[in-house]
């Protein structure tokens, strides 16, 4: 009960601190999400129905991942630079709550972009979705995992390094990860690597959640994702507990 | 000190890794009892902030113990944090919030009920005369108001131990008084206060005990009166030298504290003199003014600041280090009751 209260209060703190930039952040999120759909459309031309589903479901996955892996570390890096992170860490708050409150704030901010990305995908590629009832839980699993990885990275690395890595990750996720295209297009070694990395399972999960008539979630991928989730939350909490 | 200390630090040592490898704390021991204010004095880099960061679990000591209400703060930093509230040395950025909202949110995050927090916030805003800025967006308030807000964020739900790192920086003289009053009240209400400050003159009136740190070690620890004992009854004489003129040699009645640097690199000299020699000294100093060897002189009762400068500054001079940069940073505060003379 106290934990929930503290998480909400911390989220309120973070939310209000970002309030000036909020409208812009939401606009940029929406823009990126729709631009991903439309941009892929330009690259590909008229895709086959199956591939159209890849594109339409890939956009929200990319939005979810980018919130955790890119925006969370940037905010943490910023608060480290301005000096508020250390002071916040002197408050009697269990360390995981910092992660959860950041996650809550950024997930809420990403929500409009994610939904509009799905809508844009449906309209642009004329696909019909079949949404699974567990899509919300799936989205949560994906965003917790990516935010935990992002938070651990930003807590342990110097701010400048964290910023550069997050920018590199954008390109890797957009172009070299089977999110918006099938894994068999990748060179063999990279496809194998992705079987052990978290992003492909994330994409598979969201894809299956949005178009369950066409895709299913392989059990192995779910196990890989859950392992990553547990490891990254433990890593992020360890990073937050770290003392100089 | 007393046996019922809330904060007990023993043989605390911390060396930062890396190329510079600074030994920030080197065997520090100190106690802070409930209801008392312990002042922590020292140059920039003396190890004060490292010490407080270990108390709140941001920095891990290499050796030594920290106990807060009997809790081992090094093994259980999460329990220690519940017992400590800290005002950090740099201001906590609160852009997007107002001072009132920031104070209230911190109070509630620290676990107090909303109604209590609202009342306590209102009290602190009133006591520190923050009213006119309480609901202003934080990006529009001055550094001094931000500093007072940071203090209120620390004091809204105070821990058993309250650590204040330079609370008076940037605060105007009127509000500084209000702030000292609140600091004293926190202690009178039973908190154990550890106060890091450069503002020796003002702290003197509030602290019960002083610990002087230098290069990570405790140089001296005593009550203000105990520390000032060696200089009891002595007067401090300060000379502002004329640029370009040769510095006059002190008369034998003066004990030098800090001399002009070689080749007149420093334009100030300080010494102490016994009260019975004051008249002779004033005569001598006035001659120097008339001869244009010095610009002005001042004779003041020896203060804790002089003790502090003696303890830390003299050592540096004796080592042949640049005394000019080694001098502690003290608040330039017009001191009342000083005798000042100068060229007419």
C-alpha cells in the first residue's frame, strides 16, 4: 500500500517536472509512431497482406521499446547531469519504485503515440487486427523489460555515454531487428543472435497480441522474454542500489 | 560526547578510486546527540560532502562504522534513509513544481499524512518568509529562495538525523536569520543535526559542538567556547596593504596569523594582539596609514573564524603552500562591533 502510494507520488513528481515539455513529447511520440508506419510504407511500396501485418504491428512495438530503451535513459541521464537523481536517492523509497514510477510516467506519455500508430497502420495497409485479451499484460511486460534495461544502462554509465548508446539503439532496433519484418530476412548469425536477445520476442508478443488470427507466440520466445525481464529488473534495482 | 548519540561515526575512511585516488575521509569519528547541532567545518575538498554522502548511503565507505539510532547504516542503507533527511549541497532542481508543491510532495513521499504535511508546509513557508514565492513556478525563483525551499523539503518531515550541507548559501541576511532559527528549532524538537557550513561566524551562535576537518581528518573537535579558548581575550588585527608598497613588519606585540605573500602577492595581513596592547597597535597602525603603507586596518574581537583559520590556514602556510588559495571561504559579512580605521 505504501509502495503504491510512493510510486504514484514519485510519478507525480516526475510528471510535473516534465510538464513544460509534455505536450511536445507527446507530439513527437505520435509523430514518430505514425512516421514509422508511413516511412516503411514508402520504402516497401505495396506489401503483401502478411507483410502489411508485420508493418502495422511493428510500429507500436517500436514505440514501446523506444520509451523504455531510449526515453527512460535520457531522462535518467538528464537528472543525473542536473543533480536531482542523487538527492532523490536519499529519500526513504525502495529502489524498485524509482524504476516503476519512471515507467508509469513514460508509458502514459507513450500511450497516445502507440494507439495512433496502430490506427495509422490499419488505415495505411488496410489490415484487419484480431486483438487478444492479454494485449495489455503483454505491453506491460515489454515496457517493463525495456525500461529496466534502459534504467540500468543510464544509472551505471556516464550520462554522455548513455545518450550515445540510446541513439545507436534506435537505429539497431529500427533496421536490424526483426520487428517490422520476418527474421528469415536477416543473415543467419544475426537471426540466431536475436533468438537470445529480448527485442524479437517483444515484437513476436505484440504481433501475436494484435493479430492473434495470423500469429502465435512461440513458447521459447516467451521464456526468453521473461528471463530478460527478471534479469533486467534485478539489474536495474542493483544499479539503483549501487553506492560509489 | 554523550552516550546517547543518535548518529555515531567511527574511524570512517573513504578513498575514491580512479587516477586521482583522493583519500576523502581518513579515520573520521564523531557523534551527534539528539537535540544538538554539530557543525562540520573545513575547506573545499576537506571531505565534508563525502562524509554526509556516506551517512545517507550514496557513497560506500572503505572502513569504519556509521550507526543511526543503533542501525548499521552501511549494511542497511534503506533503514538509515528512513532515519535521515538531508539538504544536499547543490540545489535540487524543481522546475515544473512550485516551492509549496515540492515541499508537500517530499513530505508525503517521506510517509506523512496529507493534512499534517499541508500544515507543516504552511508553517515552514511562513517561518522562512517564503509566502510571496510559495506558488511561483520554481524556474522563476532566485537561488536564495530555491535554497530555502530545499531546506523546507528537508525539514517538512525531519528524520531523527538531519543533515544540512551549506544551508545558508545564497540566502539573504534577513531570511538567513529565520533559517538559523528554524535550524535551532529542529534540534530543540529532538533531531540530531549535522551542519556542514563555511559560514563560521553565523554558525557559531547555533552550534553546540564543532568538528574541523582538513584533508579528510578531524583536526579539532570541541564546543565553540572550547575551540576559542586559546584566543580568549585576544583581538584580531587586519591590514589592507597598499598595492605596490612594501608590507610593513609587524610590531612585536602582534602574533602573525597570515602575512602578505611574497612580493606583495596578497594585499592583506592578519595577526592577533592582546587587548592591553590595543592602544599601541592602533597608534602603530595609524602611522602606517599616514605613511601610505597600508590602506586601512581593522581591530575585532577574535572569533571562531580566526580559530578556524589558525587551525587550517596556518598549517598550509607552514607547509609553504599558497596560503592565498588555501584560505577557507567565509561569508563576507559586515561584523558589528569592529574598530575600523583608514586614510581620512
